[in-house]
C-alpha cells in the first residue's frame, strides 16, 4: 500500500487524538518500519490495519467507523494535494464514474507500483449510482469514507449503502449504492 496512506493516517490521528496517541498506537501495533513511513514508499496494508485496531482499542471507536473517518480525511487531503483529480467532475457521480478510467490512470503515472482497488459503475441514474468495489485488501469502509467525503466536497446530501457481492466464478467485492437525497 502506498506510503501516503500511512502518513495521512498518522496525521489524522495526531490532529484528532494527539501526538501521544499516535505514538502509542505505533507502539501497540509494532509495525515493521517502526512507524517511519515515507509518502512514496510501499508498505504492507496489514500494518495500517494493525494501527487502526490499536486506535480503536485506545479510543473505543469501532474499527469500521475509524476507517470511514479516515476515508473522509483522505478525500479532503486529495482535494488539497491533487486538485487535478477533481477537474472535469462536477458532481459526486461524475467523480465516481471517472475513478478507474481517469483518476487511477493518473495515479499509476505517479506511483507505478501501486495496487489500486477497482470501482466499476454497475448502474447510474440521476438519483442513484451502484458501484462495484473490488480490492485484495477488502477495505470497503475506506471506500465508503472516501465517497462520503466526496459527497461533502460537492455539497451533495447522499446515503451510502453496502452489500457483499460474489459472482459465479468466486470473485468477491462490495456493491456500494449511492443515493442522492430528495431535494
């Protein structure tokens, strides 16, 4: 997993819970790099999961809630650090439709070794969009947080629902349904 994800997670922890908590979860999780991550490095996603579990243990906040909060934090950082990713997308649905065909293509140009999740639009109407999320890391809560953050970025009220998915060949993923709130 790209080091930027690790550095941003630790930044979120420091901002939200303080530097002492960030240090404590690094001690609790005992990551292979002693918590010395670089934004352009690549690290095992299990280290991030261990830090989230450690943070949950120290705060009492459920792991899925922390992962979603991190997704929202990460989306905000993407808008600041990579504003070009959002050019040409005028709504949440426009952005989601561009993830695999445009945004992830650009990410691969910057980070050629990145293993990115897949977001495949299954159905789209003006009020509703269903997306299939697939990743070997299975962090669908992070995807939900990113999508919730994107809805906030575009000022769109939206509900997000998830459902486990599996096809006839045994491929798995999560169906994510985004539904715009009635105006």
